[in-house]
C-alpha cells in the first residue's frame, strides 16, 4: 500500500499538471488567434487605404504629365516666334 501512495501521488500530480498546462495553452492560443485576426483586419484596411492613395497619386501624375506636355508645346511655339 505504501508503494501505491509513493508512486500514485506523484503520477497524479504530474497528470494534473499536464492537464492544467494544456488548458493554459488553449487559452493562450485563443488569445493569439484573436490578436492575429485583429491584425489581419487592420492590415487589410491599411492595404485598401494605401491602394486608394496610390490610385490618387497615379491620377495626379497623369494630369501633371498632360499639363507638362501642353506647356512643352506652348514653349516650342513661343521659341519659334
């Protein structure tokens, strides 16, 4: 009987520790999943914002080069006079 207590109590303590540790890991995994999902949503919003900004910059550059071409033609006409 003494041997059963000597071996059984540490084994039960080890099994309880494993179970307790597993529950803690599950909670940590859930917290990390929530945080990762939040970061993914935030990155998606930032990507959409940056795409919009790049589109506006591209439109501005297109208009700039149109105006530059018009001015280049006018400069050539003035230089010929």
